[in-house]
């Protein structure tokens, strides 16, 4: 009996010794799981101190401007060319010379044209002589015909003679018409040569200043479909214009009559006034950027501005005075909201090792404009109606209950 009891006791001890390692492994696993769960809980429920960054609401004004660049140009600019081909005989003006309407800028060699003019004058004189001869012949034929008709009525002259006299009169009339036509043709040829001779004088079309000269004495000018520019004349440099390229994103805010100001590199401390005089509908595309040309009128009575100067202009599209202003950063601010994310999986490990709640910024895309105001250390959301903005501050319209000096939140910092 003792032997059987001893065997049973050994069997029980062996089973317990075999289960002992697995029991400790299970206890260790539960300890690890419990420890991990405690870490995520504490991390997720730790309360960091929040510090708000604020700015006060202010009262004041600003101008909404559209910036653009361009160049100063004369209001009226004329490129003077030559309608005739020939050799430049003489140049009468130089750069910066003041000229009047009709002032001779340069002349072509006219020796050939003068010879042609003499020929046409001779042809005209010959044609006029032929007209006089034809007129005399016609007068003679008319008198002969009248006398022959009288004699024919008396029966003195035969009918055959009368017919010859009538034919001679008709021929004299035709010869006179031909002579007159030849005379008119000669006169037209003379006028044509005279016109070419007049065009040999390259003259100023307006009162102004010579800006450029691209011709020298002895130079051969070839008139063609694209005649070379010999002189550039500006009509009046005291009345200039500024041509600027306005971006397509800004063109909707620019109107004729708006005031503007601009600067040029030549005068660092001087601001020139201007006004939008014209907006061209035609667009220009450079490197994929679409711009529209705006013409600004300006006063250059002191002749400080020169043609071609590069200018940077600010067009005043709106003006705000004595308004409640909020920084744009405050209008963009929104406190974070907690979002539950389920990325832990399933089962026991998914329940134990689930992630804590994370934060996500509120979507400001479609919400009404609001300001978060710090009152008694607590943020308070207030809906507002906004007005004009210059890019850094925005007008807060009356009715929101906000006042100058209220602290609006622009950002927040969470201390670890």
C-alpha cells in the first residue's frame, strides 16, 4: 500500500513541477500587459498647461493697394521714317533737340527728283501748247463751218463741201479734248514728282523733343514695307504716362479714376502721384502669367522723370479710417478638437494597447469668421462680420460686441 501511495505522490509532484514554468510565464505576460496599459492611460490623460498667445484689437485705418511694375513713357511718341529710298544728304537735328511741327530733321539727295521735276514741267508746257494749238484749230473749223452753212443756204456752196467742213470741226473738237487730256496727264506727273520731292524732306510731325536719332549723313535709306525708324520724337515730356502690368488676380479691383503712387530708382525718397486713366482689355502672357496693361497719367512739369524709367506703383483700391482692426492670425486661429482614432486592432492586445485620443485642427475652410477672445483666462468664441483687409489686419464690423483692447487669441502653446 505504501508503494502505491508513494507513486501517486511522485506523479502529483511531477505534474506540479511541469506546470510551474508556464505559470510564471503567464504571470510575466500579464505584468507586461498591465504595465503597458498603465503607460498609455497616463500619457493620454496627462494634463499639460496651455498658454495662449494674444494680441489686442486696435482702432485705426489703412489702405488696400494693388502693386504693379512698369515704365514711364511719353504720352505721344512718334517714330519718323522715310517714304522714299535714297541717300541722306544732311541731318539737321541731334539728341534732345527741341523741334516744332514741320522742322526739317533730315533731307535726302534730291538731284534725281529735281531732274524728273524739270522733265515733267517741260512736258506740261508742251501739253499746254498743244491745247492752245487744238483750240485755235477748233476756232478756225467752227468759223469755216458757220460760213459754209450760210453759203449752203444761199445755194452757193455744195453739200459735199459742207459735209467736209462739219467733219473738220468734229476733228478739231476731238483734238482739243485729246490735248486737254495730255495736259492733265502732264500736270499729274508733275504733281507726283513734286510730292516725292516734298517727301525728301524728313520733317517733325509734332512739337516735341528728339529722343533718338538712327541716321547719319551719307547713309542709304531703303523704303520698304518695314521702313527703318530714323528719328524718335516725343510730343511733350511734361505730360508723361506710366504703363504697368496688372496681374489677372488683381485686375478686378482696379478701376479707372483710382489714385495711385509710384517710385523710381532714381529718387529713393520721392513718391510721385498718379491716377488710373485707362485699362486695356488686351492681355499679355509672359511665362504663363497673364497681365493687363494699365495707363496711369502723371504730371512731369519739373522734368524729373525720363522716358523708360522703371517704376513700382501702388494703386489705392480702398481706404479705411477709424475702424476696429483684428490681426489676420486671430481670424485663422481655431482651437484643436479631439478625434478618436481606432488603430489598435482587435482582441485582447487591441483592447490593451489601444492608442490614446489624438488632436486635429478644426477645418476653417467653410466656417463663418470667428474670433477667440481671452476673458478671465478662458477662451470665448465670438462670431464676427469682417470687412476690408490689407493682408495683415482685417476690419471687424460693428455688432459683435468687441471693443478696442480686447485680447484675441492668435495661437496657443501646450507646456509638457
